[in-house]
C-alpha cells in the first residue's frame, strides 16, 4: 500500500517536471539562431558557435554565485537588448516577478536561497548582454568561462551547453531542493582566513569531535569552498561552526565570518537535494560546451554532455574548488600574456579572489556593472 502510494507520488512528480520542462523549451532561446515565437528573444551571445582561438589576447568570463545578490541589481541592464525579455521568460518559468524582486526587494525575500539563485543566474546573463553591446569583441573572443556554484549554470548557458529557460528551471529545482535540505538540521557556512600554519581539515576533525561530545551523531564539518591561498569556506552543523569561531586563535585563523546563507552548501548535508536535480538534468537538453567551461568539482574542463550532468549533481555535495579552477584557467608559460577577464553579474568577489590567486592575471580584470547605465 505504502509502496504504491510512493510510486504514484513519484510518477506525479515526474509528470510535473516533464510539463515544466516542456514550458521551458517553448520559452527557451532557439539555439539555431531564430527566436522562439513565444519568447521573442534573440541572443547572439548565446546562439553563436565559437571557433577555438588562441587564448593569448582573448577573454575569460567569470559568473558569480549565491551571496553576491543585492536589492537594485539589474537596474543598469534594462536598456540593453534582450534583457527585459529574459526577465519576462523568468517570470513564466518561476511563477513570480523576478525583476521586481531584484530591483525593489524586499531584501529578506531576495536573500532566500529559492529566490537569490535564480536572481543571480538571470542578472549575470543579462550582464553578458551589456558586455556584448558595449564590447562585442570581449564576447566574440571568449575562450573560457567558469561560474561559482550556481554561477556554473550561467557559464554553461553562455557556452551553448544549456538553453536559458531550461537551465533556469533546473536552477529553480536546485534552489528549492537546497532550501529543503537546509531546513532539516541547523547548519551554515563560515568564511575563514587563516595563517600559513592553519590546518583546515584537522580543524574540521576537532569540530566534529566536539559535536560528538555534545551528543550529535554523524556531525558534518568540512571545507566547502577553496577560495584563495589560506582562504576557505567551512560548512556543516551549526555547533561545529560555533566551535571553530570560539577556538579561532588556537586554530590559527586570522578571521572568521558567518555567511548569510540558509545551510551547509557543498557538503554531505545537501545529499537530499541531489536526486531532484539529477531528475531534472536527465530531462533538459545538454550539449558539449562550445568553449572551455570549468567544473567546480575538480577545476577541470567539461568534456561531454554526460560529464555536465554528472558534475552538476556532484557539485551539490562537493567543495567548490575555485582556487584550483583559477590556476587551471590562468596557467601560462613565462612571458605569455594573460587574457582579459570580465566578471559578469552582481558583486566583485570573484575579482577579489583572482587578485589573491594570480595578481598578474587580475591586472586584466574588469567588472561589468549591473546597477548603473554608465
């Protein structure tokens, strides 16, 4: 009886996903070059297939993740081609007015995982439209892209691997699943800057032992993001993070700062979110990226459609290896020039991490503003 009820619920869920994917496809940007009649969007940025180019003198695009959002983002992008249409498609896919939320808030709603991930995704791709309008060469000569956490979905859309509306629906499913996983136990994320002698993994072991002493079974505490040398984000049960803050000096941490997020992203506490994302990624169209796109899971390039699907799911429970990704992108022989780098989306955090990882590469960095016209 119970088994048949579960099977029935699962079938209903799959049917709902299929119907929403169908809607997303009708709204998607037509990759062949002609706009879909229901969306009216024409986006040469996403549609064109790009031949491989020598990276010398070319460009790299970096897409930010959750935490970069703020009320007012996107205000400076509305006059550029396709941007209003992108937010219109987003309203149909998401079922609420994303543009109004980005421009007017309220802030507490925008900060919620279920809202900020789609908001950052759409605003970042809207910033690409501004870059393409003001500096088309920066887009046309782009040889590589990477995105931080949810930013990886935007990077894959830019590369031609995913359709805009289908990727947005996948982001919606991902954000909702992560929000639900966050509500299961008190957990969070802690930004940490340490001294050279700091041992982050050992600090996590100590924090877990502390939690066990409090009676917590199977405590979670692990590095969730590798940002730059001696810069980490550690995530897990709240009791573990409290221990790290209280013992920061003993652990050789210079600075600790709790992040305004709802849970322990990129740890095993997100395990329950993997199946919903896996289900939706099975049903969306995925292509091999037309330019190099780097996975958060290992800092390596995506090689195939199945690789994209597999790594996006694994990313939920794996640390974001951003420092390793930047080393992979900007590795150069001595004397070789660095590409121009553009951070497309709200905030300048990725530019700051690039400066800490590769000062020479950061000299070619620019941020595409999302609030002002000039």
